[in-house]
C-alpha cells in the first residue's frame, strides 16, 4: 500500500479501540480495526481486516505487561508495518468533553491539551482516559498531527432554554450548564438518516444511544435541539451503573445523613447505581 492513512482512537479506562483508514481523494477507506483491551491487567491486542479476518493478535501476562505509553507505541509500530509503504498522516481522538469553547474538531497543541485537561472534573470517568493516548503519541511521535473530536460539540446548536440550568448566573458564567454527550454518535446517525430517509431527517426525530451509558437526543432537521444528558454524563436515562436523573436533594441527604465525602457520593452515583443499583445483580 502507498499513500497516507488516518488512525482513529476511542480510549477508555480499560481499552483503546482503533480504526485505520486509507486517505483517498475525497473520502477514506477502512483498512483495519481492533482494540487493546484489559489495560492495567493482562493486555490483549487484536486487529481485524474489513471482512473480520484476523490480522494480528498478542497477549501479555501481568508480569510482562508493558506500560500504557509502551502499548500505544506497540500499536503505532504495528500500524507502520501493516501500512508497508504508506504513511500514517494523522490521528483522531474521541474526547468526551470540549466544554463551551470547543464546538468543532481541533488540532491538538499544548494549549489545547491544557484546556481539555482542565475540563476533567466535568467528566471524571472519561476525560483523563481520552487524553492519555494524546500524551503518549506526543512523546512517541512528536511530529504526528493529532485532532480531537468532541462528544459535546454536536449539541452546541441547542437553544438557550435547553442548555441553561436554573442556577445563579454567576455559576452559569463559570460553565455550569447543560452540555449533552454522545454527540459523535448522534452526528453519525443524523448523517446516515439524511442518506436513507431524507424526508424524515428533515423533520423531528428522537434518537436513542443505548449501552452501558445511555441517552436520548431530539433532532430537528439533523440538528440537536435537546438531549437527556446535561452537565455531566450522569444525567438522563438510567444506565448500567449510573443513576440518571436524580433529585439533587439526594446528594445533600447522603452527605449529611451518612457523612459521605464528595468522592464517596461520586462513586455511588457513577459505579453503584443504575441497573446495577436497582437490581443488586
């Protein structure tokens, strides 16, 4: 293969999913996809071709497992070998939170990375993991361009009534507002809907993003006008381990009645609630 290629990464707490595309005139073409899973335990790397056939696989046990940066380096080295004569030209990253400032994809710089790092308290379970491979690639391939794409960006078309919380304006001015998430998923669905059902796509549509994290989005002519997730990814629907919409008085009660710290309450709401909480399973 000759030419250029683009790598897309979706990094989480326990895995890094990737997709490799050839950059062609006016479009891209998938070459391979895969994952490094079981991070922090016994990492497992695998890659498949477009037909689902195995291209590569490797396991590490607990004793021989390399660190995070070394695993990202391993992935980059494997991609170089797989591309042959082609060149990896850019890496794109899914980043959960872009705050109020980042409303479209942006090329990574030191200043952008610092600004995104400052948003970590708004997405404590996601943001740090999303930024980790960016830092690792900066170290391993400092000249390789990287671009961040945001789950919050798609929802910046919402009207003020959908984004503002009924809190003092001084808090709103400091970024305490509804942002919405899963925007990359909704943007993709909106684009596909325009292709398969343009008349429906031009109207009012409710889209569901269902998984361990779940939300709904109201679209009008392919643009987000409201969504169930708000200030954080805790809000809205009941999820796998997250509570969804909750009377804020519950948080105050837990802190006062049980003398729980903010960290302890956060763990309950993010990791012990939702379907896990109500089922006990």
